[in-house]
């Protein structure tokens, strides 16, 4: 199962990543993508220790679609996406963490 949260800013992403790690998830299980390509500088990424993967590194996507287009039901096109693959029994906990961290939208498939 995959859950995706859309967050307005990088500070909220840092919070949700830390909280997901506290639930026992590993950073390698998460994909983070800035929807406004290029809005975050390399210096900012390094400072906050959040690595943004490219669209080609995304989970279960076809060769020609962007990261955001791979999620049915995603309405907003601004912010930063955090996608995580989880066992079904963790879905409620992950949704709660994303809501508490300020996600403006959450979808799961």
C-alpha cells in the first residue's frame, strides 16, 4: 500500500519524515518530490538533510509520466509530495502523522 501526502513547505516535510521514522519506517521507503521543480536549491536540501529524488526514481511509475501524475486523486499541483510504501495495517497511523504534520492533501492507493 502507498500513502502520499502533499505538504506546503519544507519544514513540514522534515517534521513528517522524522515522525515516520519514529513509527519505524526507513528513509529509503519514502520518496520526496518537490512539485515546483527547482524551487529548492541544492544548498537548502543539504542544510536540511532531505534528499529530493527525481521523477525517474519514483515508486511504480511509467517511463513517461511525472511523479505527481502517477497518483490518481491528487488535486493540488504545488508543494512537496511525500510518498511511502507501507503494510496495510500501518495506514491509519501514517495518515494521522501526515495530518498532524500539516499535509494539505492525503491520498492512498
